[in-house]
């Protein structure tokens, strides 16, 4: 069996499961910042300057605040990193779906030449089958 050099964990980060463990105060803090990030992103993407420019900056600040709020809470702390075998492997958020542990491609971001799924953790390009299914 080939040595596993991937830094992607086999299991995804399940935000809903972790969210359920947070207190109402923690949920309120993260939720408020997440809403601000979403609104700022929509303004930045869909509206002209000066609102678009201000929205882009608001999104940048809100995403940093969201990261700080979410990752500085007990319980979430390092649940997104699996280090069971001594090597850190990152649990990619489940929102992206399947992710190839060899190259990091996904359904939304396939390999440049197009690929499909060889199995639940390997795309067809990395498996060497050459099938192009999700393009």
C-alpha cells in the first residue's frame, strides 16, 4: 500500500455538528458576524462602487472576525485538524462535498483537464483512470 502523504483528513469538518455543541451566546456571536460577511460579500459582488468597494472591505474584515470568533471558542478549538497519527490532516468543511485527498480538487473545483470520482477520496485523474466526469 502506498504511503499516505496527504494533509487532508478522510473525514470532513461538520459545521452543523460543532454548531450544536456551542452555547447560545457563542452561536449568536458567530451568527451575527457570518450574516455581516454574507451581506458584505453580496454588496461587493453585485453592486458598483462606492458601495461595492466598501462591501469588499467589509467582507474582508468580517471574514477575519468570523475566523477569530469561530476558532477562539472552546469546543471548535482544533476539531478541524486530525492529528491522530502524528501528522496534521485538515478536515475540509463538508459544504464543499467530496475532496480528492491527493490533489484537493472537488466537484466545484475539478482538475483542469476534468475529472470524476474514482472513489470517495480520490479523483479519476489522481487514480490514473483518465475518466472525465465533473468538468
